[in-house]
C-alpha cells in the first residue's frame, strides 16, 4: 500500500542525514508554484467509474525556514513549514473540481551542493464542487459533502538554479474524504507528479535558534494517554445513531526532531457489531483492541503523527480491515497537555475522524 510506504520513507529520510551535506539557514520566506498531473486510483470496485479521471493541479505554497545555521550544521537538515493552496480539475464531470488549503511541514536534506531532497506531509480542508446527489449526481460514490478533509504526502527534489531560485520536481500521494461522517464516502485517492519553481526572499532577521543545551539533546522517553471522540454514525437502514470512541496509551522515544512510538488502543464502535452481523459474522462485543507503532515529526508545540496498527483479534469483514493507518496533528499549549485531531484509514478509506486530548504522565 502506498500509505504504508510513506512510513518507511520517513525513517529512511532521517537515515540519509549520515551522508547529507551541511546546510546554512536564514529566516527566509519562500513562494513556489507547481503544475501537477495525476491519475485517480480506484481502490474499491464501487468507484471504478472514476478510474479514468486525470486530475490537473496548480499548487501554490508559502513557507518559512526554521532553524539557525548551528542547527542545520549539526543535523544536516532544514525544516520548513508553510501553507498551500491547490486548485484541481479532475477532468470528469462526476468528480468536478477541488480547491484545497492546508498546512505542511518539509524536512529538507542537502545531497551535494545544489541538490536537496524533501519529504512533505500536509493536512487541510477541501471544497469539492460535485458531491453525490440522488437526482443530479447519483453515480458519484466517492464523496457526499462539499467540504472534506484533505491530506497529502509529497516527495520533492530541489535543484538550485540561482542563489534565490530553485527548480522543484515532485511526486505526491493525495486523498480527500469526509471521514465517513456522511455516506457515500469512499474517498478519492490520486497520484500526481509535476514541476515548479521556488523563489526565496532573504530576510535580515536571524533565524531563532532551535538548539537546546547539550544536556538536553539526549533522547527522552514519555508515557502518554489519549482519550478520543468521534462523530456518532448513523445507520442508513434503521436511521439509528451509534457511538464511536476510544482510548490509547503509548510509550514514546523522542529526540530533537522526531520520535518513535509503540502503544495500545481500545476502540468502542457499536456500528461495527451491526455491520458485521449483516455480513453473517458472529460478533458479541463492540470493543476493538489494537496495538500500533508510529512516528512523530516534532515542530515546537506542533506534533505531526502517523501510526500503523493491527487489531488484536481477527475482525476481517466487509466493514473493517485487520490493519489501520492513522494520521494526526496535535498542538501542545503546555508540555503535558495536547489537543488535536486524527483520522483512521482502512483499505484506503478514511472512516473515523476524531478529536483528542493527550496527557503526558511522564
């Protein structure tokens, strides 16, 4: 699965620090524009009618470099954060067009003097023009709301043309859906590639230092507990609403830039029992225990997470898979408490969007 490969790539990206060239940093701002051309990946049989879609995207980005020269020299990595705006035409009336806005992080490694390698995860919201409608668009089973969640993972190479101008080449995995809050909601996944230009605007103000004191540079271990709550699900057959919530505990090994996690999750999903019984399965409990491993990008008070989990019992039905993939974004106003959201993916479908609170025990 493409999403599983992104986890492996994020680990390899930091391993490349061993061969990366030193970077210098200024508190600079960048503008970039890219033209992207893609292909929709029809991941389930019910949406094969969109497999011929060929999306064309104009992507605009505004970003800021983070980290001073000492930081870049020590870790051979530069961090960027910024905002993106995507305008996408799916070249298919059934799907319409999309306008998406989001926030992204971009760790950058220098491979040689002119070439840079970047990994770019992004989160945001999208407006989509032609959702499912019983009268006007009854063959669109990919999304049913105008406003959806948008996520992407990009792999960029940057080549210096001049001191301030760079040529960008990219490959990107894209997804949007409403997290199964309103069905039909199979979601749209597409692969895109493209080229663009990036222009850096030098700034006189020095970049703030991200380097802690030497005694604080060692890895630390933490134990976090996280209750989360999702929107109740409505059964389209009986019109009943069913609760979905959960609880997670994880042990985290954190460095300065990123961390690795292992944990246990217990989800409660009444709708799972209903759907499983309709498929002829014998299910006696709505509790779904799971174990997971994960990775975190650390950017000050903001933490971007991704997890891969396996349910602790065989629950394979048409409703849910044995494995899941979770993306999340959290903000920590104080060191021990964080607030955020995430969405859980089964077989390329974002089925659960949650709001969560994390408390760090130690």
